[in-house]
C-alpha cells in the first residue's frame, strides 16, 4: 500500500476514533496512567515497604496481593497512597479478591477512599468515621433488616464533609448517594471495580462476572470533590471475617472539561446535590398519610367496639344481679 496523504488521513481518523472509544469506556491509555498513584505487580517492595504506599493495622503484603485483613476475627487494615492527587478528573481501577471459608456468614467488607485524612484506623470498614471525602463501600454483611434493606454484597458511594457518621446498623443506607447489589465474593476469577470522577460526575462500574467488561453500578451528577486528597483502601472483620485483598490499582488522569474554571480546586468542600437512597429509607420508615388515617380509623372502631362490648357485658351483669336480688327479696 502506498502511503499517500489520503491513506494517512484515514489512519489518523481511525486512530482518533479508537482513542475516543477507549477513553469513553474506561481509561486505559498508558500515557494517562499515573504511576505514583498506582500499585502494579511486581510491587517492587522490600522490607521497607512498597514505593508510594503505606500499610497500617493488619495489612500484609505478599508478591501476589496486599491483604487488608485475613479471614479471622476483629481485624482492621488499610493501604494508603502517600501522594495527594493534583488533577481534578480521574479514574481509579482496582483488582480485588474477597474470599473466605464462610458460606453464609462472612464480613464485614472493605472500602475504597478518596479522602483528606489517611492512615487512621477506625470503625468504618477499617477507616476513621466522620471522614472527609469519598468512600466507595463494598459491604458484604447485611446488618439492616428493615424496610428497603439491600441484598448483600452491596456497593454504595458516600460523600462526607466530616459531619456524617456511618451507621452500620442501617448498612449506611441513610447516608449513601446510590448503590447496587454485586455478587463479587468468593470468585475464582479476577474481580475489578472502577470509580470515575469526571466533570463533577461520579460513576462506579464493576467487572465481577468474568466477562471482561464494565457494568455500571451507580452514577451520580453534581458531586463535588477537591484535589489534593489521597486514595486508600481499608477493610475490617468483626465477629465475621473474610480475606480482603487488593491485587492491583491503576489511576488515570482524565481529560478535564473543567480546565477553564478559575477556582482553587483544592478548596472545594466535598458535597453532593442529592441523597436519593436516604430519602427512600426515610419514606419507608415514615408511613404514608393514607395508611395513618386507616390505622387511626381501625383503632377508633376497635376502641368503640371495646367500650360498647364492655358496657353490654357490664349492663348484663348488673341486670342479672338486680334480678337475682329481686328474687331473694
Ligand atoms: C456538611 O454536610 C452536611 C450534611 O450533608 C451539611 O448539612 C452541612 O451544611 C455541610 N457543611 C459544610 C461546611 O458544607
Ligand atoms: Ca454491613
């Protein structure tokens, strides 16, 4: 084939289109990959640790995985990137493996973080409560059994400015932005999660069905997160346990539609416009007016019935006594 101008033009067009497609689906262009935020085998670790990553609590490293918790009770472990993120739009993809001996009982799950604080162990899947930033929670144990409970394992996103506490009793439904059920546990093939934050939109996708493709779990607009926060992972076991392993992490810097914003992105307060799941839960807990009216009517009829019944019985007894007395007089 002769390389003339037209051929070259066609090639360039095809290349650009392919590029476009791949960035739209998931970021996988190597030139966007940020090594300083990524964890790729071989980890290159020594006894001094892995470059750019800190371990806290029960976390241990082998050459195949970073194990946040082993399959035994009452552990908390975390893995934190040491470099703050200096770009506004990003995607983090990680391979994980949650597995253990438990058939019906296992827990509690793990979380991926993009937060201001790092390296602090605590009760929220091994991380501190009242965190500031984003948490993607992969909850394997259903604590909550009320209205609108979720099938577990359940993945949810939570944004916090430090004011909210995570409520395990409700599996965090009251503070979750959105979520999805996801059967990611005890798989003998590779399982992945992708969290994309681009143009104030947060999207979480899973690849846990051995199909080698992303499936959208949740997507929320108007999510505000600053730069200069840290990526991290944490996990916890309590009475129930599982191995929570992180196998690899890849962070991509994404093309930003926010380039021309004249603001200091590091000063943005974490927030989101909506709490859809919270509303659902509150609605479920607060019965509708119609239901309340029916309940009041039902109770009224019951009470009136009771009073009428009591009066009837009372009168009969009184009447009988009166007649008995009469007979003896
Ligand atoms: C923090 O978040 C809470 C709950 O979402 C909100 O009521 C409060 O105004 C926020 N505070 C700041 C300083 O943004
Ligand atoms: Ca739970």
